[in-house]
C-alpha cells in the first residue's frame, strides 16, 4: 500500500479554490436575498445548500486531500457553508415575519362588527296595512270577501246603478280587455264585491272586501293607475248614516290614532244615495301650506267615498229595499298608509326599492 499523497495541493482542485468557494457563497447570498416569499426561498435552498450544490460538491473533495491539507480546506468550506446557512435562516425569519404581518392585516376579524348575515326579507307595508284593516273588521264581526280583478262589466257598472252613458264607462277612465265586446274590464273599484256578496250571501250582510283596483289615472304623488281599496257594505234592518259614520270613525281611529280629524263632504255616487266623500286632514302641511303638493293647498286629502246603498243596487242584487237599508264605503289603502306613516309620495310604494320596505320591518 502506498502512503498518502503528501505533495497534493488542494488549491489545484477547482471546487476547493478560494475564489470558487467565495463565488458560490456570493451566488447563494444573492439568490437568498432575492427570494420575496417563502415559496421562492424554498426553491433556492436545494440549489445552494442541497447535496448537489457547489459547496456540497466542494466538501466532498476534502476527503481526497492529504491530512496536512484537510484542516485548512475544511475550515474554508465549512465557514462558507455556515454563512449560507445563516443567510437562509435569517431570510426565512424575515419572510415569516412578513407573512404573519400580512395575515394579521388581511385576516383581521373585528369582533365588534355585525355578522355578515343574509338580510331578512320584508313584507310590503301595503300588504301589512291590508291585513290590519281585515283584522279590524273581523273583530267587529264582519266577513272578508274577495272578488276577481278582471270583472264583468255588469258587476262593475250595471249592478251598481251606473247608466250606460256614465263617464266612468269610457275608455279614458276604465281599462277594457280585448275584444271590446267581451264585456270585461279591470275592476275600477272593489264595489263589484258588494253585488256579488248580496247575490251569493243574501241579507242581512256585513262584508268587507280588500283588493287591487285599476283606473287610468296619471302616476303622481297621490294617484296611481293600480292601487288598493277596502270596500265595506252593511245591509240590515234600520241602518242609517249614523251607523256609517260610526264605522268609518272606528276605522280611522284604529289606523291613525285618537284625535284624527275627518270630515264627510257631500258628493255623488251612482250606487249610494245620499253620498259623501270622507276626507282626512293633510298629514304633510296640516292645512297650513297653500303650495303643498300633497293636498294641493286644500288642507284635506280625499280618502274615499261612502253613503247609503242605493235602492236600485239592492233591487238588482235581491236585497229587499223595502225592508232593509244599508251603507257602503270604499277607502284607499295606499293613502291610509301615507296618513299612518308619513310617506309623502305614493310612487315610493311601487318603485321596488327594498330600502322602502326595510324601514317598516315586519310591522307597521
């Protein structure tokens, strides 16, 4: 066996040359410093600290050196590998700190903030108002009746004592369904339910009908082409205008509270005689603003019509007018909502803005 190669110069081994070792260290430090994330640093590590990295290959060459050269070469390579390891550890700490700070910033949870829950739906306030009115009449012992929105012309006009040439029958006031001779209209009031109830239920009768009606009105702050009414009819022995006024006062007080100011103004309707309009004091200006857009300066807002049931209506529907008398009324539910809540423009009710419904919640 030959002795060790005592004349071997480690400098002549390219991988162990001081310049080569320093170059490998510089390349590793530059790559480590350039890593902007933990994922990039993870990709850098094998290239400069793995088994096939330049410094790892240089370390393998040390074993072939003579004993006199191993110490110096081992120290040089070991120090180089240590510098790379320290740089990796330091850079990893920096990137982990940046990651933790970013997570805290991006995923911060404000425990005082309201939970992001799916918003609850709201029922439309007109529907809630309709139910409130229905409950009132049920509590008074009345029945609730319904009728079709597409109505026969006979029920909408003839049975209610409208003459053949009455202006309300004209197309500029009423929506007729095609063909024109079909005799069908979009009901202009809930009054057809009066005739239907008299025919179907007979007398005595106490019925309230709630529903949607249609007229060719222009859409403005106090009018809509499609709106809602509550219609009431009572037929019994001995009923008078006093019973009508008491019923309407009870309805107004229940909806708007004690002290509500109302008035009955003489008017004319084909299906009642005598007839009156029921007005409520303007809820916006209280009658003090001559330029009020809601009441048009009158100080009063029309709520609906009423009166004693015309004998012709009782006769057409089999109501025995010689024995029974009755009263009837029709009030706008949309306007009742305006009076009750202070909504100043009817258009807000039909625009579909969920913020309008949300302010009422599930109650009104």
